[in-house]
C-alpha cells in the first residue's frame, strides 16, 4: 500500500499516520519529523529548514524532494509507505509522480482529513502550551493555515480527479477518527 495523508496543520495527520502505517504494515514517512530531527541536530539542512519553519513557510522543494526520494527508496519502503507532509505543492506532485514512475509504482490512495479551521487554531495553541512549541504562536498558526489553503489544498483536487481521494472527518477523539480512517481505507483496499 502506497498512500498519502493530507490535511491542514493540526488536523492530526502525525497522530493518525503512525497508527495507519502500522495497520497496513508500511513505514510512516513524515517530512516534519525529518526536518525537526535535522533542526535538533543542527545539520546544514536543519539550519536552512528552521528559517522557513519558524516563519510558518514551507521548506524549499529542492531540499524536500531529495530527502523524500532517498527515503522512499529505502529498503523498508519497498512494499509501501505512508507519506505525511509531502507533497505540499503542485511541483512536488510532479516530482512524486516521477519518483513513483521510475520505481514502477503508483499511489493507492490519498487520505484527506477534513477539519474545522477555528478548531485547528485552538488545538494547535493548546499543543503549543503543552509541548512548549515556540513556533506555534497564533499568528504563525494562522499563516500556516493560509499557506496550506493556497499551496497544498489545491492538490486534493488533483488527486480527486485521479480517483485517489478518501476524505475522512478528522474532528473528534483520536480513536473515533482512527476508526473512520480504517473503515474507509479498508473498504478501498477491498475494492
């Protein structure tokens, strides 16, 4: 199973990606986790990525594309993967298409978590308080949501035209959302 999980920042993608990947026996590949690890380690990629992340902007495609290409070529991703945080732009869709085509693969589904925008702002402010995330101020959160709406949300239409979108209500308790996701994806894989 090769698929993507999409939704605005704070939709619960990271939380759900781990469970969904385990359910299907594939690795969860999160660009956010990779960026944060590089920032924490102070690598050149991390220093560059941090400038963009702190401003609520996306890390440039050139950096992200190479990182994803290497990761999905890793041995544990041979039989499938779940990508979280990539692609985020139309140019990255074309890059991913090329990566998959070169490997003789294609996407099986694009899981889209739908959520209420104001609930997301509240959720992220609460997470910032609990986890001490300095980058999650209300202004940065709202900017990240704007960037998502401008640059990433249009990708849902692209994947919908390809018949790949599986939209799931991302509001509610983690277990409830997880149940809806499993039911929707299991139904798709049985078709």
